[in-house]
């Protein structure tokens, strides 16, 4: 961990300093690129927006690094309760970090949000399962579940995200788990995920992206082909709905052992933020992002693993159906 942070923290700080120093040159260059592109294709200005987003993101990262360091000193690391104080402060810092990035995103692309079923989120304890189709949709649970509904989320995150120092520092101070998707001991990973679902209170929850990675047509095609061969009945549940990937079941079934209610959520409108290439080609300017939640009572969810797996696929079929419904109503 120390070795990793000795690389990621200086790298992030240096990138922010470099971009800040070079802004007087970078901004005119980005504007010139946008102007040429506008004359050639009548596409909206994007390069300047990406510079703005990049600077805010790096500035937020640096702010987290600095504040987290001060928090560590101020919390008296070796005194009783220090770990809990750092955890509490990290939840607060996480909210500010997300708010800064979401503010920049909304300003850059003039985004608006519409929420359906928000009353289903509370009370806790809950397990939250979110559709994953964008590099920015990981902000949505923070905004609508944590900040909006007051639920402290424990996250299941991929280990690769430890290269982000804000997620590394803050994420490891809170009861999250960074899963190794290539682990030689998947049962150990499952056990660690299951532990997140224990001892949850009325203001607690666990957040997981069941698809395991962002949607893309290529990924869907590959996974659906494998599913059609291995489990055709589950394939039939998801076949009518584009825009979703078949969920991975191991982590979800581990969390369902806790016997909590489950919130399933989807969104429409952020797909154009799947990556830089998509943003450049089709920026989501002025769009309304619709987020929809549905609650399943623990009594509805089977405890048998095979039945639980089918329940998950049926719930994910609702995600597909709801995604199509929202998309169609917006056109």
C-alpha cells in the first residue's frame, strides 16, 4: 500500500500542477481545436469542456489527499476511537469530493436529473445494485442514496481503482472492499464481500455493480453468447433488453446472505459518457438523466443459491425493461 501511494499520490499532484501551470496555453489550444471542429462538422465545443473537467477532477483529488493527511494527524492515530473518527471524516470528505465532480459534470454538459422511485431507498439496511454504463454513473449512488437519502454505503470496488489516490485513501478508511477479479481464491473474495453485509444499521447499505464492468455492445454480445450456451433459460430473460450486461452472481449472492432488502437501480442518459471516445463523438449536452429505483423486500428474495441466481436475473430483466421504457419515453 505504501509503495503504491508513493507512486500514485506524487503522480496525481504533479499532473494537477502541470495542468494548472499550462492552462494559459492549454485553454487556447483546446478552444482552437473546438473552433476548427465546429467549422468542419458543426459539432459542439468539447475539448474545452474536457480540460475544465480534467482540472476539477485533479483538483478534487489533490484536495482529498491534503485533507485526508490533515485528518490523519488530527485524529490522533494511536488513540482509542481514531479509526472510527477517520471513517466518519472520510464519509464527509467523500461526499464533498463527489459533489465537486458532479458540479463540474453538470456545468460542463448542462445536465439535469429526474429521479423515479426515490422513496424506495429508505429505510436501511439495504443492498444496492446499480446498472453500470458510464465512467460517471458511479457518482449516482453517492448523490441519491448517500447524500440524498442519508444511507452510508459500503462499496464493492474493483482492485484496479486503488490507482486513484482519493479512492485508495478514503476507500480504505471506510468499510469497503476492493475485489481482485483475477484472484486465485474466489471463495476468499466472496467471504470478504459477504462480510460487508453484516452488522448493518438502519442508515447503512452495501453498493455493488453486478455487471462487474461498464456496458458496451461488444461485452454484451460476448457475455450473452456464453450465457446462451451455458444457461439458455437465463439468457431468455435478458435477451429482449439491450443496454445491460448479464450480472455476475457471486458477490450479489454473498451479500444476499445478510437477509436485507435490495434496491435495484438503473439510469438513462449517461451512456454517452462511457469513455472519452464516446464523449468526443456524441456529447450529452443539455440532457435529462433519469434514475429509477425499485425495492425488493428480503422476504421476496430466495435463500437457495440457484433460486437466488434466477431472482437476480429476473430483477436484472426489470433493469433492462425499465431502461428501455425510460429511453423510449424520452424520444
